[in-house]
């Protein structure tokens, strides 16, 4: 029987993974799922309400970068596997203030690895054989691709943002603990995730909710940046497959093989909104004199260092472990849009818990100015509101007018 320690388990991917493993057949042997989460803006117990009633579920409120907290979790629960989703993951936020990303993504990963090393030293060789430390990472560590090609497991690292650099550092630490200490580490790098329970600062939930409310749909640059999209349920199944079958020291890339430009993604979301809630019946669009969700699109100033293209080649995990995604992008987007439209209470709850500070690109501004923007709901320079003011009835209300990239939280996500 296994005890899984899921760090960042109240975030987007982590909470979906918790639901996935709790729904497995008894033969999977999951005896306990311990979630360790700091509950920052993108992590919420609202994401785990259905898990809370399961007697196998345990929640610990704490910081992965706090050595005493991590040590206590290992001592009290004696995990047989660690899945590290805990991460700050929004690129724009990392541009604004990289310090949180270094603290959580680098130091937090180190504290977990070192706690696992000490845990196995105490437990002995028999415990080591069945133990796994699965570090969940991102394709952003590889940098930016040209028009052709895809990332493979041996692609050299070339991170181009503070977020990507912090995840690259954590990946290197994880592999170093395997080679130096023999810690049974496995690393995965995934493409952009989408699906239920994603915090509404990320592209798909942000555009869905903005569109439903008749707000602008801000798109960086000319919208030609390309990302590979993976449904979160497929990702979770892939992670369970890796946890069960991958040997220590292995690395696998997980991708959806669904490359889309940001503009294509926004258009697909507009089409899904039209099917679920026709524009002619949406009073928010009528108030702005608009007849189509696509009329809400706004192209805004690009962000610094915006990678042009990511694409994952998942051949290795398909060949070695038999995993492949089950969702196609079009049906996945339709079901995801429907989920957000049907779960307005969840959207309101997770956003009310957050201070909803504006997103990124304001690092040169004073803390007092940033604090004032947070209180007023201003998006700040470089965001959509600054260049394309929203309609008067939606102005100055929240940060969902901020220009965003398509980065999934996460991969790794405490978010």
C-alpha cells in the first residue's frame, strides 16, 4: 500500500492528480494521499472539496521551502512517493518579481529532495526500492523553437524567463540527487495544460470568463506564438503511468501533440462560447454593440522575451510506457469552456480568495504604485487595459483585462 505526498496539490494540476488517484481502483494500492500546499493565490481548498470527504485524504497547510514543515510531513506520514507539483508558474509574475520563483521552485525543490534523502537513509534499502520522487516540470526549460522540430528528452536546456530558469534549476537538482545520492528520482516535462480548476489568470479560463462577461480578449503581439496543448486529465494519467512504471533516473516528455497559435486558441474559445452561449443572447456583448465573441479580441504589446514556439515530442513515453493523450483539442476545449460556464461559484470563490494583483511587466515600478494598482484593479503598463481600455461598465473592476501568455501553470503547479 502506498502513501503519496503531493506538494502543490491544491493547485490546478496537483488537485486534478489528487482526484485522479483517489478514483483509481483499489488494486492501485493508494492508501493515503497527503497534500502539502501553501495556499497561495493559485492554490485553493475549493479545488479539493470533493477529495475532502475521502478518508484517505490528508491536507497539510505549509511551505515546501520550510525545512521544519517538510521534515515533519515526512516524519508523520512516511511517504512512499513524492509528486512535486509545487511551483510558482506564471511567466509574467516571474518578470515582475523573480524572488518567489527562486524560493518556491528552487529552494522548495531542494528541501523536498533533501528531506526524501534523509527519509530513505533512516528507512533503509528496502524502502528505497519502492520509493519514487516524481518531479513535475515544464517544456519552458528548453527555450524557444523555430518553425519546425520538437523538444525531446535530450534537448539542451535554454530557459529564457525567470520562471523557466527556476524550473530548470530544480530539474538539475532533482537529477543531481539521483546521480549523487541514488535518490529514486523521475523527471517529467509537459506542454501547456488546460482543463477544469485552472486559476483564471491563465489563457483558457481567462478568455472564457472574459468572453462570457463581454470583456476584452487581450492577445500578446500578433498572436502567432505557438504552444502544444495537453488536457490535464491526460497529463495526470501520464504521471500515474510514469510513477508506476518508469525506472529511477528516467526523464519523459508529455505533450498533447496539439500545436496551436495563441490566436487559434482564442478563436476556438470564441467558437465554443458561441455554441454554449450564443453572442446574440449575451447582454454583455449587446451592451458594447458587438455581435460576435471574436469582436472582443485585442492585440496588445508583447511581453519581454516571449518564446515563439514550444512543441513536445512524446515518442519516448509512448514507446516505453504506452501512454498517449485521449483528448483531442477541439472536444477538450468545448468541455473545458462548458465547465467554467457551469461552475461560476468556484470561479468566484477562488478569485475572491486572491488579492488579484495585476500580472507582470511592472517590475520597474514602485511597491506603492503596485499596491495602489492592486487596490484599484488597474492592469498597469503593458497590459491590455493600458492600451485598449475596456468598455466603461467593465473598466477598473479586476485584473482579467491583463494581457497574458498561454503558459499553463504549471506545469507543476501549485498552481
